[in-house]
C-alpha cells in the first residue's frame, strides 16, 4: 500500500496544475484507475476496491486538475457516472463498440484497459454516449425485460408444439390437410 501511495504522490507532484484524464476499468469488485497527464504524457495506474462514493472521495483528495473521467459502458449501468457528476467531475461513458481495437494481439489487463481509455480520450479518439436519467434507465430495463420474457414464452411454445407433432398428438403443419402424413408402408 505504501508503494501505491508514493507512486501516486510522485505523479501528483509532477503534474501540478496540468489537465489530467482519468480512465476507469470498472468491475463488480474492483476499479482500475489510470491517471494520464495530457501535457507531458505521464501515466500512473492503480487498482482500488469497488465503491462509487469511495472512488469519488479518492479522486477529490488527489488535488489535481481532473479534466475528464472516462469509463466503458457495461453491466454496472450509469450510477457511477451520476455519483461522480454529483461530486463535480466531468464524466463520459463510452460504448464498448466505439473503442478502437488494435490489429495485433497485445497484452490485456484491467489497468492497461484503463490507460487505453484515458489516452484515447485525451487524443480525441473516443466519443461519449448519452447518460440516461434514472427514470429512462428504469424504463429501458423494463422494456428489455419484457422483450426477453416474450421471446422466452414464444420459444417455449415452439418447443411444446414440436414435441406434440413428433408424438403425433397434434396436426402436422407440413401437410395441406392439417393431418400428419402417413409413413409409407
């Protein structure tokens, strides 16, 4: 823990009032945080336990000029962006499909993903998506859930009919008369 604190304090001392872009790779249990100085390209990264209020407090305590916080949209939703925005930070959420991918297979881990988000945003390669209100997000979740239930019911219905046709309990749809064709004798 001492190493992380000294690395971060050296980064904070080096960037002074320079604009910094923060990239986050967000997961259920941990957040990977990357600090990228736009002026001189300094990068520092660390991992912290997941917690929206805790992260907001940590970033505020750094005392640096955070120009933007960027993270990839995902299953955690937009609550993190709302907490950070309420704390006074500029937050951008990026659609995963709009993040440039390299052609060569490179090393990949959470901290590198966070660094990539911060550097890409600082270079103007990323464009944020609209952050919905709590009501809009709830409505979207309701509509998506209803669609999944409807599709699941239709799938079950098709399976049931197919089983009945195989067992001869129902008219077969392949014949014009509606009756199952007799096998040749």
